[in-house]
C-alpha cells in the first residue's frame, strides 16, 4: 500500500507542477476510457466468471513534457461476479456461492507521440511503464479465509493512435499488454494454483476521450 500512496503523491505533484511550468511548454490533459481486457490467466477467470475477458473503465491525467514526450497517471477497474468453483481432473464444478473479482490497476506511463512537421488526423504513439494492481475476491456468504485482497507490482507496454475532434478535445484507441508476475495462486487450493496460472496481467483494447490542449 505504501507504493500505491507514493504513486498517488507523484500524480498530485505532476498536476500541481503544470500551471507554474506552462510557460515552458508543459501541458496537462484529462481523459476517460473504456475497453475490454483479456486476462493472461484465462482458465482461472473462465472457471469462476465464465469468461476470461470483461469490460474495464478508467481515467487519469496526462502531462505533456514536450511536443512529443508525455507522462500519464491512470487508474481503472474491472469487476465481475461469478461462482466459487471446485476443479477436479480438469472438470469445473460450481459451488453455488457468489464470487466477485475486482482488479484495480494504478499505472504510471511514459510515452512518445510521433508528430510530423505537418498536422495530420492520426497521430501514433507508444510507451510503457509500471503499475500496482489491487486484486480482490469476495464471496457471499463467506467464511474466514475465503475473501482475498492483495496488491502486486507489474509493468506494461502500449501503442495506439490519437485524433483531434475539437481544438480542446481528442479521441484515441490503443492496445496495452501488461504483466503482473507471481500475483495469483498464492493458496494451494485456489483455482489459479490448480491451473498453474500466476500472472494477473493481460491484453487490453480501449477507447479514450481526452479533454485539454
């Protein structure tokens, strides 16, 4: 949790520093996004939720350090409810106990926007960074030891295209791959442990609305 607190503090510093540095070409924009994540632990998520993929929603702040270089802080959330299961010889048996899985990433990224000398409608960009991923699994009803909440560190890379839609707004589509090793299957009786799946990362395709210049 100390790492999460540090990341939030870094985001606040970036935001507070922008107005005083605006004369040096530093800019700030806000964004909201929605997309679909396919988790690396496909069998584990499919067993509990019925699918290894689901919607994710988020938003954040981007600081442009130069015309091409940017840094962003973003938070998002995936949440879905399925059932607790028991796996025996590759067969999945539902236990008729609700099981809600929530994944909340907080990510810091640095990237480069490939602007040409002439204005163009589609501006490609690419980048990468680090993140902290909060994983929560809760059941109703539950017994001691059923519910789990952990936080793990990981990294990601991304690439996409941005297009302006107004002088003060834009839209973007990007793809992101993330890896969060050794974050699942800590308990020997967990579904992830039975499937030998230990990575909470995955592939995310999302659309984004950006506000700011």
